C-alpha cells in the first residue's frame, strides 16, 4: 500500500538563495514554539549544512532532541531531510520518511517553494493516521515560513557583488562560496578584456579578476573574499576548527595560488579551453613547458587528499572551493585528463565536487547564459 505524499507549494518574496537560507538557518525562529518534540519548547532548531548532518532542536536548558538527518544539501535549489520520527513523534532511526523542499526562481525575485513529505506507508498500520496529522500540520508550518520570509527579517544581508568574466576559475571560487552559503549575490559580468579597462583598473589596479563590493567595502583577492564570507556568514562553516585540518586547507590553498594557477590554469587550461574561443593562437611549447610542473601539482593534491572525501577532511572547506575550479577545467583538457585519470581518489573527489549544485550552476556555459 502506498500513501499519497503530503505536498504544499507556496510563493515567497525572496529569491531561492535567500529563501533557502531563511528556511534552513532560521527554522528555529519560524517554527512555532511548542510544536516540537522536546520536553521544553525549542530555543533553536538546527539543520547541519551538509549531507549526513543532524536535524535537531535545542531547548533553553541545552537539551538536544534529534528529528532526523540531512540527505541532500544543495543550496539554493533543494534540501532533502530524513525524518526519523515515528508515529508517536519520537526519534527512532528505524522510521525513515523523507521531506524534500525545492526552491525555484519565479518572476520578480520570488521563489516557488515546494514541500513533499513522502514514504508515509513506512509508518505501517499507523500510516493513514500520521499522514492525516502531517496533512494538517505542514500547511501551517509552511505558512509560518512564508510569513517569516515575506517580512524580510532585518538582518537580511546586503548582496555581495562579484565583478568578473565567466570561465575564470577565481571568479568561480567566490561564486561557489556564495552559493554554498546561500548568500545573496550579484554577478557583474564583464566581456573578455573588461578587466583591463581604466574603469575596472580603479577596482583592481593589477588588472586581475575578480573584484568585489559588499556593504560599503570594495576589495579584491579571492582568498580575502572567501575568508570574509566565512566570517560574515558562518553557516556552513568552510574553515575547519581543528588546527591540523586548517593547516592542510591553507596548504592546499597555497598550492592552488602559487603553483596551480600559473601552470595548470593560466597556461594549459587557458590555452586549450579559452584561447581557441578568443582566436588566440595555442602556444604548444608553453603547454609542453608547463606539463612537468602541472604533474607535480596533481600528484601533490592527490597525495594530500589520500582517502578523505574532501581535501581537508570529511566536509567541504575553502580548499575544495579554491581547487575544484582549477581541476574541473584542467580535467577537460587532453593533458589534464591524462595526468589526472590515474589518480582514482582525485577523480572521485572531482566527481563529488561536480555533483554539487554550486559547481553545476557556475560552469562557463551557465555563467555565459545568465
Ligand atoms: N590573486 C588573484 C588571482 C586572480 C587571477 O589571477 N585571475 C585571473 C583569471 S582566473 C586573471 O585575472 N587573469 C587575467 C590576467 O592575468 O590578465 C586572486 O586571488 O583573486
């Protein structure tokens, strides 16, 4: 027997990135007090921002009561939660129904937010009864969320502006961080060559991209932007708390900036992927000259990754966001593919990174479209 999922769709006056962030980071504020499972009303409700993360409430006396786990964390489009509450609304890992929330852009900076609570037959004999309770409960919850999103909470951040050119790995690194954090942003796209105009050189006297503006601050240097974003929007945390993992992250960021950029990206990827689009002749000697150093870069990143899921451990950090754009493009070149393919661990990591919404939304083609 299957039971029809509970579905609810509504419009909120916020683009998907903001709606996603309000849903996940402020759930403790819009979820009604007293409609939770702990002995005391909740003080906060937390959805940890990564697959496998906990979904739980915390009461004023610090007691945490689990609700479920994060199955998919794909800001700004999709969130899937495992609801591990049984028919009596008690945490029980043997009960597993799924709640999916999708955020789609609509006209005029609004989002269509669709919720589906499915697999209700897994409640067994209690399925119809629980489905009835959920069918009564979810609309009110979603209305509360919409009211919260539509009020435009005072602390809604000013949008972060990125000036740059589609296809630049460094521009992509910042866009990745913004999307991972569901932070509102504007991509001020320039044509190729725009970074050498007198107007742009006032933003970035070295004539590199990207350059940034946020809330009265104008600056450049990608690491500075990523570290700034990680301070002003600490969820999800992209800097490990463990000093050794942080050292590993910083080492990889250094490898990216000092060794990978000049040989892998500025030479091989640029000449193979960008130069032909711009009618720039491909300097084969420059590629051949860069290859031995590119091999060292790849060997080192693969060695440091080892058996971990991500570059500085089991969760994504700034290192992943700063290396993935270099290696996504490099792997598309024949030389890059040949160097990377033998490193199964690195290819597995690249696959995990390419599966993320942030990577899919920032391909050269996607950025050129918008
Ligand atoms: N250190 C800079 C590096 C930025 C950079 O090298 N950007 C490249 C594009 S990915 C660029 O501007 N290249 C154009 C040029 O060098 O003229 C940062 O971290 O932002």
